[in-house]
């Protein structure tokens, strides 16, 4: 696994200059992971005759890692594969795909 992540629940608190700051209030997991885009092909949607495209990001963590609750925030803290990933944040969109797998795979959405 090429990335290191920290996943948890965050709360907005007042910062030093009274600007809101996101603070980690509960850590769910910290360790190895891989973040991938499953393919270069995007899904085309046509809700209400408006064409839109989506591509889900997938986070893979070891099966020994605790399960991540939906809506957890995942921050990339290091990456061997792509240093530009460090600092990017993602939200867990749903439950992990699991079963007879080598890693739990979570659907993710990138945060601005």
C-alpha cells in the first residue's frame, strides 16, 4: 500500500483568529492505505435530462484495520506513489466491500 492516511471524525472549532478549524475528535484508523480511481472511464448520468459524469474514488485499507464509519474524513498524510496526494481529504460514502478480499474497499468522495 502506497499511502499513509488518518481517518476519523472531525468537529469545527474556533481557531486562534476566530476562523473555524476542523479538529480531529475521534480517530478511527491511522496507517497504510491505497487510494485509487477504479478506471479512467466515468459513469454518465442523465438525471432530469441533464448530463453529468461521475467516477468514484476507492480507498483500500488492510482487512485487519477497524471498519470506517460512513461520513468519516480521510486525510492522506504521506504517499510513496504521488507526493501531490499529501494533504488531500476524502469522505467515506458507504460501507466497505468485504468478504474474501485482501483489503476493505470504501467508496469515497474528494472534499474541496
